[in-house]
């Protein structure tokens, strides 16, 4: 079973027991977090695709550690002006372990509309 989950504007494939390096979260190490912006859930037999999210589903995880990524050079230059600046940047991240994936019940809206229309016509 896996799910595609949106965490801080980035999409990740989450499976139970998998460790993910996600953008920095404010939770303390060892705390449980839940992400409810689940875009897709696949349980092996059925695939639920959200519009935009799958209602009632969530990905539960544990925060393992916080850290900073490797240095990335940032170089700026304006040609023919003598302007050159070299800086570096280290992006903060949070390492999480996916504990559980809750798949929500999918409710189809088309049959409800059909039932309402038939009730109004009577």
C-alpha cells in the first residue's frame, strides 16, 4: 500500500516504514505528525484518486530528526559590470518515518445527485 501525499507544497510517495526527507517541519523530534493532503491511495487492489485530495485519508508519521542539507553554491553575475557575488545555501529538512496510511471511504457524488433529482420529480 502506498500514497502520494503533499507535504509543504512538495509531493512524496509514502509507504509504511519508509523514511522520507521532507521540508522542515516545526514538530519536535519523536513527535507524531499527520498529513491529510493525500492525493492518491493505492492499496494493491483499488486506486483512489483525489479531486484534489482523497477525503478521510491521512498519512501518519514520526519525526526522527531535523537537519540541514549539503551546501549549494549560489553565484550571481552581471556581464560587463564587474559584479560577481558567490554565496552558499543549506536547506533545512526533517527526516520522518511513515507509520500508517489511513485510506478514507470514497463517496461518489454522481449517485446522490441522481437520487435527489428523482425525489424532486415525484
